[in-house]
């Protein structure tokens, strides 16, 4: 479904990663691990078409999407990708429900409210629908961010350290929710330094010195 | 998209309201100016075509202000000997004369008017001026108990009016002239004299001192032969003594000059305010794009195109300017009434209130103009927002 072939990312004189190749199919999960600063998040951004690789290509459903026009990439992200960022990235003035509906608004899709409420219910957030982000704990914010990522039922979920700052119980619950997604046919790519979380993935890659060091 | 724009406006209430207020102020000034300008222009144009007289002769001893005499309906109790009419008629170049006798109602005496109003007695046999202003269907000669009313006096043909305890029937309503006739009541000259003579208040003030109303006139309207210079005829009339000659066209020209200066000043202020609104909008949206990089980045990451971001910024600008112009048009209407009242207290000038169509046209033009200003002001910042990379979203926490 999503494949990266020999992709490299270079900032000035610094090579973040070099000629990395990996792929993921529907129903699979891929964990990217590595030390802090090893380029995991940058790799996720390139896979999610948020960043251009300096070299190599990214294929989605067999098509080389690296060369697509910026607008086409935006539409692709909106329709097929769901992002869970390292930080929850909620808009302070919007309620929980409104935050979740942002991708739907950008896609000009009406009638997503019911679906949003269902997702919030699945994440145990049904009583926080009208709350503003500052009224939520970090764990609750993360769940809102996850709800936003899965609202439009994207084919690929890209999650960057989704269990950061969470207590072990909550981290386990979030992990459980995420790893349910491949069972429904989604592809899940997550960046984490939590090895116990990574081990639940069907594939694990480790970035070492800008190269894929270990593959499972 | 609209929801995102709306939330952006709501979450910056003070900034949004101040932007709306600035746009409203500019729009309000320009709209009020526009209404005043078309009212005065219409008044001047109509006055020019409908004053109908080349020279207006009034007593010289009285303190007659030409603008008051021509453009207000305030009482003007000035009198001169009736014989002057025949003397003027004899002057070469004078084509036609018709005299009028002015008196007045008392406060709250007539026609729902709270202030005393000018009553004009005119000679329907010689008058050539009023006929031009009469709406169709009015007979040429009025009965003694019939009156004509100016367009700004409440009443309609067939309605009754009590003036100085006498019952009259409204025989017709004059077309708007933009002059004092719009606020005056006209009746046969003999009726006016009869009313004036019978009123003890006026008797004590005037008739006991200056003579019988039957021997007096207040003004003579003079039509000149086009082949004679008006200025020369005016000099000859002035030479008769005891009279002052007013040239309505000169008065109109003078008023126009004064109004032009006033409107230029107000227009300057309005345009400066409009320009400052443009700068304010530019500053606001430039700052908005700069401060919200994280938010734009998030939208881009979640699938917004560059065009979507431009739409968010320009949409917000458009909504704010629309709200501002709508508020400004409403405020402009109020400002127009207040300014008109203030100006008319300071100076008499011809004025015909704008009708609905030009007023609406002006409002729509201002709305379109300010919407364009809003869009242009936001265009550059909007273009900047489109350049923000989606990867910006990766490194930021919550977005306020």
C-alpha cells in the first residue's frame, strides 16, 4: 500500500537518513524505532508526504506520489492518511468535537458529527465532547488527536510517539486501540522509542546512523 | 471551511470587533457623505430649475438672509409698500413680476408642525413660478379657503388644516423643490392678508406699526428679458430705494461652492479612514498568518491545500469587512441624519432627501468597495500562508 524506495533526507551538510527502503500493506503495522534524534519523525514525515525526500521515491497504492503536485498530495493526505503528531496539536479555541472535525471540514464533508461522536465513545471521551483542550489532561488530549486521525477512516495511520507522556495504563489502552486498526484493514506506521509498544507491530525497523539497522 | 473561519473570528473577539469598528467608521463616514452629497446636489439642481425667478426683491431695511429666504420655511415677516411692484414692472428688461405676501402660522398651530411656518400669499393671476411646481390635477386659481402645501409638510390633497383658527382644505402638494417652499404653506394672497390682519399677535407686532396688510407685500419675483443683463436690472431695482435684490442663481452658486469645500474635507477624512482600514486589515492578517504558522501547518498536514489556506485568510477578511460595511451603512444612515440636522442649523441650503434606489446603490457600492479593500489587504498575507510547509505541524504543541 505504501512503499518508500531508497529515500534520503539531507539538511545542509547533515544527512538525516540515507537510502532507506521500507513498505507496508493493508492490515500491517510498522514500528520505527531508534534513539532520540535518529530521524524517526523525519522519516515519518517523508512517508506521510509532509516532507519531500532529497532522493528516492514514495509509492502509494503502486503510484509514485513523490512527484505529485502539492495540491494532489494535500488531497491524498486528507483522504487516505491519518496523522497522530508527537504533540496533540489541538486548536485551543475549538471544542473536542470541533477539533476532531477539522479534517472533515477541510474535506468539505458534512454529516461527520455522528461518526466523530462514535469514535470519541470508542476512546472513552464521550463525556468531553464540548470541552476545550485546556480542560483536558494530556492523556485525554492524545485520545482526541487519535480520534481526529481516524475520523475519516484513512487507509494509513501515521503516529509519532503516540504514547509519550502517558501513564503505563493509558499508554497500554492507546496502544491497544491503535493496534486494533490494522485488524480492520488499515496500515499503521508508528514511531516510538517504547520497545514494548514496538514489539506489537508486525514489522519493526530501527534507524541507526541514518540507516535501517535492524528489521524484524 | 466557513466553520473554521468563523471560529477564527470568534476566538479573537476584541481584534475582530476593532477591525469591524474601523471598517464601519470609514463606511459610515463615506455613506453619510454620499447621502448628503446626493441630497444637496439634487437640491441644487432642482432649485436651479425650479426657483423660476431671476431676481427676488425684498425690503432692504429687514435683516433678510438670502439663504434663509430661499431655502427655509422659517417665518419671514418682512414688508414693503405694494407700489414698488409697479415701479419694478416699468423698468426696461423686466419681463414679468409677481408679488407675494408672507405671514406665518403660530407654533403648533397647523399641520402637525411644532414650529411656526411661513405662509406665502401669492397672486394666482400673475404667478408663473408656482405653477411649474404643482403636481398635476391642481386648478390654476385657488378658492379663498384652499391652500397648497410644500412637499415636506404633512398632508395630502383634500385633507383639512386649521391655520390661525381658520379651516382650509389642501388643494395640492407641491413637487419637492429643495428650497424653503418645501416647508411653506401657500394660499391666495387675499386669504393670507385676511389671516394676518385678523391675528392680534401679528397686528401688535406689525400692522399697528407699518400699515395695513392690503398695502404691503413681502417679496417680488422678477423675471427678466434674456437680452438684458440681470446685473444691470438688479442695479436699477436697487436704485429704487428701500429694497434689496437677491439673485437666486448667485446664492445657489455660493452655497454650492461652500458645500463643495465641506464635502471635500469630509471626503478626505473618509478616504483617509478607508485607507487606514486597509492598512489595519493588512497588518491584522499579516500578523495572523505569522502568529498562526503552527495552525496553518496543521491544516496543511491534515490535507488543506495552499488554496484552502488562502481561502481561510481571505474569507476571514471578507467576513470582517462585510460585517464592518453593513454596520457602517447602518451607522452612516444615523450619521447622515445627525449631520444634516447639524448642517441645517448652521446654514440654510437646498436639499432633497435621497430616495431609496440611490441610497441602496450607494450602500451596495460601498459594500463592494470595502470588500475589495478587505480582499486586497488580505491577499499578500494569504499568499504567505500558502507557503507554510505541512511539516511545521510536527514540532508544535497545542495551538491557541
